[in-house]
C-alpha cells in the first residue's frame, strides 16, 4: 500500500488527487491546478542551486522511449513561440528523490545505498504520460497511475534513511510529473494555459518502468544534465496492460 500523501503548500498541486489509481481523476486534478495558476515563476530562480552544485538523485530516464520523444517534440513545437527552455530528448526524466549534495554523501554511504537498492523489492510497472498540464514553473506531462511511483519513492526514501544520507522531500509531498519545458521568466500564466489546453486531446504514451537510475545531477545553463552512477533493475513482474483508466489510443 502506498503511503498517504499530504496537503503541502510547497508542493504542486498542493493537495494530492482523490484517487492515486484513476487516470481521469489524476489528469483532471493536474489540469485544474494549472488552470488556477495566475502567474508563472522563473524555474531557475532557485537560491542555493548553482551551476557549480552537483547532487545525487534517484531518477527515471527515458532517452530511448521513441514514442515519448515524438510526443514531447510535438508538444514543444506548439510551445516554442513562448520562448521557454525546452527539455532535450536526452534530458527527459522523472525526478524521484534527492539523495544529497555530492559533498554531503560519502563514497561508503553511496556504495551502501547502492548495495541495498540492488535488493529492492519493488516490481516493474507501467505508467502513462498524458499531454499536458503544468505547474508554477514548468509545462509537463501528467503521469498515471501515481500509486506505483509513490511506492517506489517510499522504498527509496527508506533505503536512504538506512544508509544515513541527507535525503530529500518526504514521500507525503511527492507529486509525480515529467517536464517538457521550463519557464524562464515571470509571466502571466493565461497564455501558457491557453496553448497547453490545445494539446490535451492527444492520447497518452505508455512507459514501462523496469529500472531506476542513481545519478549525479547538475545544472548546465538552462537544462539539467547528469552522469548515471548506477542503473538498478526493478523486480520482474511481467508488465501488465497499461494503467487502468487509460484513455483510448495510448501508445
């Protein structure tokens, strides 16, 4: 059972959806939250996160997911006139959990964490990436269902606590998403919401999650880049059909 998610004003959306398994509920919840945004913020205006800083993270990466790359590029073409920072094809990712700044995690701690993660009991699963919604600082795919992603976050967080690494935000505030464009200036949200609304009839893309990456993440100008330290397979399950509640035409 996935941990309970909490209302948190620092998260987006602040409140979790009413159902972590129903695609329609999750997609509509994300969309309503984005529609309620009045002004978008500069995603890169993050004190303490400079181009010199590097940190270890758990992430899901999708550079080889051809259907996702095509759908992303289609959506980015519609967004291009807004002059946002588009996520490159080899930069598509789902941020799961911060492990800690590189200077705050020792090599023995990192090796211990990896050793434990090699025996992670979480099984592989399938999710859907739905065009399109956003946040206060980005345009992004909604992901469904949330339950397996929340469960993976909780399992990785528990391993981090055992390894004694600094860790990141608690699972209760985790809001799964996959960014396609970062907002790089303060602006009214309405023009962005209008463009995004025209892309919402596109069918979702199915993504098989069979591994998780431990990476060393950095900012490089106005994008994220990383070095993969270790890719760890999830427990084979024989991936089930696409998530319940998927819209017709998932591919």
